[in-house]
């Protein structure tokens, strides 16, 4: 399924196809593309149905993960890398990724923190089998993992204090990445384990007010009624 938008650039625009799964980290890339105004196609890869492991997708991305962004004949993986690429490719008036050295470094600081620390903190609840093979030990793993998850999410909330967006007053590719983990934190099987995060909640509410957010969520089959589903 294709979702094209007109764009006028002097240099040829690469053909972009994003492979995304509902509520996965790929949602951040989907929203960033929609916000950018760049022409792209969306390829649905429903992880919960095992579509990321079929032969067609594995030929594209042998790692079998989402997101993956096909750029002409090349494939780029990892949300942090894809978001950075989108930010650089987007028209400059979108301001999706800073060009000045320190603000740019802050954007990468955020995205590295989200990919390497926040994402992994959910594993004791979402994918304990990635960490330990004996199911009998899952409760012990979660006894340690859940407090760490709570602490990590509170750190996100702390970093957002007094900010409209992750980088200050300007919306960037970091913000939809933050939204992914906010949605995860509000899942029916997670929300009871976390504390109130007023700064992050306000940040998420601002993102939900942006038309691109719901355009992408609805395109992936996510609605206000099922957004908190596992």
C-alpha cells in the first residue's frame, strides 16, 4: 500500500519503503516520515503474527526485525539510524533533526538512551525468554527487572520536565520515538507496574494532538480503543 505526498527537491528523491509493525519501535519511523512530508510506501509486517520471520521479509532483513527502511536498493535497519536518516532527508523547514553540533548530539543522546536502556528495560515483562531459559525463574527475573523498568521510565519523565518537546521547543524525530515507549508503559499488562509520569503524559498528549500521529496509528490498525493492547 502506498502513501505518497508531493515534494519538490532539486536532487532525485530515493524511493522509500518502511516496514513497520503496529505499536513496535517502527511506529516512530512511520510518524517521522509522515511528519517529514517525504514520499514513502508502507509495508506492514505484523510481528505478533510472525510475518517478520517469513521468507519474503527475511530476504529483505535477515535479522528479522522491524523497522527496516528500503532506500532504493539498500536497506537500513535500527530505529535510531532510520530516524536520523529521515531527519536529515526531510526538508530543512521541518527541523526534524538539528544541524548544530550540540543540539544534534542531544538528539542522538536521547535516541541512544531510548534504544539501549529504555527499550531493554521492558524485556523482563515482554520477553523474559531472551534473558533466561527457565520459566520457573521468570518471577525472580521480574522481581529485579520491574523496579529497574520503573526507575528507567521515571528518568524519562524527569528529563522531560519543563520541556514542550524532547529537545526543547522544537518537535523532532526524538518525540515519536518517545511516544512508542509511552504507549508500551500504558499497556494493560504494564501500567500497574509503573508510577505516575506527568511530564511524559503531557508530552504524549501533545503528540497525540498532531494529525500525523493518528494518521499513522490508524493506518497500522491502532485506534484509541486498542492502543493499550499487548
